[in-house]
C-alpha cells in the first residue's frame, strides 16, 4: 500500500466513525447520518423535538450477501438546491423546490460493493433513497426485503388502514400505535383481499400525531420499477420497518445497477395545515417528461356510473347470461337488458345535460362487450376495448357529443387481466384517437392475471406507468382505478390526471364511509396525488333509488359541494344522476361554477379526522372558492377572508348546512345566502355533524 492509499484508508475509517448533520434551508429540520458498527443509521429532529430516533437502513438480498451491515463511510457530499417550477395543473401556480442534500457514499469491504444513500432535507421533512452505481461486484440482484426503519419517539396517534397488497379501499382507523394490533381485525372491511401481512402492518401514506403537537407523515415518492412499500410495526419498541409487496414467487424487487429505489419520505410540522400544503413528494419526482403538454386539460365530467353503482343497474347488455365464450357469442340471439344504462338514448340524455350545464365530458361505463363473460365465467377471455354492445352507437354518440361541444370519456376495465390489456392497448388508443376521446378511466378490479401477482408489486407498477406513457404518445389522459397509490409521478407524467386507489364515494352506496373519511384522505391518500373521489351525491338515502341497497351517504348535501374544494383533483365528477340535480338546481350551481385548476391554495384550518377548511383561487381568474368538510363532530369557524385582494369588493355565495342539518337524518337541509365581502371580512359559519360549507367568491368591481 503506497502512502496516498494509506492516508485515504485512514480518512475513510475516521469518517465512518463520525456522524454527519444536515439541516434544512431554514434550520427547522435536522438529519444526522452515521455508519454505526457497520450499519447505516439516521435520525431526524424538528427543532428541539425528536421525530425519528436512530433507525437502521439496508437491503436483504436473495441468495446473496445482504446490503445491511459491514459498511464503511467512504465520503459525504453536501449541497443545496433551490428552484421554482410550474406544474401543468395543480393546487398552486408555482412550486418551490428548496432543500439541502447529503450524499453518503458507502463501501462494503467484504464484497467490494458500493451503496449510496441520498438525503434531501426540506423545511417540512426529508426524502431519502438507496442508489447503486455501476460496479463490477453488483450488477443483477434480487431484493428479498428492504429494511428501512422509522423509529418513533412515542405511542403516537395514527390514522391508518390495514396492510394489503391489492386494495386500499378501507375506512381509516384512528388509534394509538399500541392499539393497532387489537383493532386490526375490526378495521378489515368485507372487500379485503386478505393478503395483509401482519397484525400490525399498515399502508402508506401514514399520518401520525405526537402528544407534543407534531404531525408526521410517512410515505414514498417516485415509485418506479420497484414494489410498493408498506410498514410493519414493532409495537413493543414503536419502530416501523418497510415491507415491500412480493411477486408471485415471494421476491420483492429485481434490480440492475445502476439503479435506485423510490424515495422514502417523512413529512413533519407542528401545523396540520402545513402537512396539506406540502409539496415535498411532488418535488422529489423528476420534472415533466413531455415537451408539449398543451393537450393535458383538467376535466369536469358526468356519467352513467352512479346508475350502476348506486341505483343497482346492470353493467352488461345481455339479459340472459350466455353459456358460451364471447368469441362465439351471437348478440343477435341475446336480449338487451332494460337496466343497461350504457345505451344510445340514455347516453344522449347525459350529453344533453352536460352541454346544458357546462361540463366537459361524459363517462360511459359498460359500453363494450365482455361484462357478461366477466361476471359469469372464468375471466380467461374478457375485453377487447374496441367492440361496443349492439345498443351503443359508438360513432353516432361521439358525433352527437361533438355537436354539443362535449366529449365522451372512454372506459377500459381490464378486470385485472393485464397482458390482455397490453395486447389490445395500441388498438384501443387508436380507436380513441379516431373518435376524439382524450381521456380514459381504466380499472383493475379483481385478482391479477398472471395469477399470484399483486396490484402493488413491481411488475404491475411497471405496467401502470407503461399505460400512462403509451397513452401520452396518443395525447390521452389516464385516470387509473384500483392501481397503486400515487407517489407524485403526476409531476413527471402529468397525463396521469387522476387515480382512485382509496375508498371512494362508491362505498356510500352499499356500505357507507365514516363521516370523518374525507377529513383524513387529504392527510393520507392525497399526499401522493389527486383522487377521483366522485363527489356530488345529492340523494343520501340509497334505498330510495335502489330498494336492495343498505347504503347511506354519510354526508350533508352542503359537504358534497365542499368536497370539490377540499378533495383536490383536476378531474372532478358530478357523480349523481341528472334527476337528483334537477331537484336542487340552486345547490347544483356551485358544482357548475367551481374550478378544477388553481393558481393558489390556502389551508385555513385543519385537523386530521376532524375538519379541513381550504380556500383556492381559480386558474387565471380572480374567483375564489372555499370548502369545509367536517367529521361527525361538526365544526364551528370564523373564516377570515384576508386572502382576497385588498381594496376590492367581492360577492360571496354561501352554501351552508341548515341549523337542523345532520348527516344521518336531515342531510339535504341547506341554506344559500349572499354577502358583499372584502379582505377584512370574517364569516361565522357552522358545519353540521358530517357536514360542511362551500363558498364561491367573485369580484363585483
């Protein structure tokens, strides 16, 4: 060993024994990293409060030496970054991306392998990931498990849903961390896929609150070519550890250097409003991948969906389910079902309604052949995504919609048969181009085919992104249901205009959602991207529209209006049927008026599981809209309007719960009033249990 190498070796040893501290730009958040006894560890503080206690990092490999210990710290590099970027659509016109970065380069002497850890420390949290540079001793490798720890500093309150590889469609449970084990079985709803991995396993985005007033959120960003992360809790020591979704043979990820994992994110603040306003997850994603984004437009739409979900009507065309496969089915010998909403005359009715009231598109589900086979048979042969039922005039309806200034929105239900979808995808997108469709709602209901794969595994995550990038070649926007939960990829691929990936309004039709549900989702599911929640239901008693339903919409009508503001999405559906809106046209006016894209957003009041009050400024306009959603506890507020321009007068139209409104027994009781207001005005408002209010504010000068 020459003199230079000897000095370098001593420097590396000395460095490996020391901790490196990195602070956020304003100094509020501080991260300490060190290699302790060969194990990479980190801690996180917010001011003088501990957020994450010493936590280990590493990967367990399949049939290979693990990347968990035996490391030395070779070098650290610290840098700062500050930019302001404009999203194609979003909650604000401008987003600042300002962080301090630490790159820790590690070496495992026993194997000669290199592994880097990159940390980005923001004023509201941290993102970090594993990186594997090109190297001779680590080329192809298979991950058995990722062992990223998040050691909590107490028995925090958590808003959580059960760990599951195939669904997020649960109501949230609020409990102490120590209570998760006892409450888990009661939290698993009847729709669960039963793949939850432990009695204390939960999904991200996980929202926490400490006894000393810190709000903490754990999630991930930029989930690409990797499996979705869940969290297992050691409830004796209060340590969360990552648990990746397995594939059909139990492996968690297949990697080839150079490679990197998604970012692991920890958001933290002593103000719940800041958690909702954070752009940390978006900022950790790459910039937009498209040069031309002019074809990507926010959408407000209506559709036949609620007739089937809420009113119990049939998705398929045929009255008598055939006993033959689709490829030999003669539709001339089958009967059209009188309750099949996706028929030409009924869809024209929705097109007329959309045109009259200023909606952009009409979504039609159940338009294409295959539904009767899916419901009645093996799913081995399902949809081709191009063949309409005999009662759906594909060409004529698109021409009729165009004549009214409206577009139809396409629907692709894959039924989980992913290879079948990929075989037909190009033809299906070409059909959309032919008829002028520019948006598709895709679905992945049911167990995955190939058998044994899961909705949130690496293979499926690659498929979802493939569908989005292929759609972009055809200038098509994608709204994927039952896909993996979003992780901010809409920054890079903004034609991913919406997802479901949570328990949405449809559950109100047959099971109900907790009144607190919409006060939790913005803290959890919406952290990674917008949700197609499908609000706007005006008939709450589902038995009135479907005698077989046991459902009840646990919301007041005024709160249904507020959800267009509190549940951010550039894709918003007026989900109820036209007849329901025609009974309450004065309230329906708010849905017609409310914007779907914004220049500014102000979170005025917030507490997870209790209430959210937010004001948003319409894109390119001076109009503001305010929404409040409240749990079963209701909410009283004195709303300041200091976000308005000083010196200007505005007209405020207030859609509020009536004094006797209640989500259970008087949900349709509301009042509408108008006031002249300015930046100094304060509005005293009351949300009923399960209620809320919505306000449109327009300049009068």
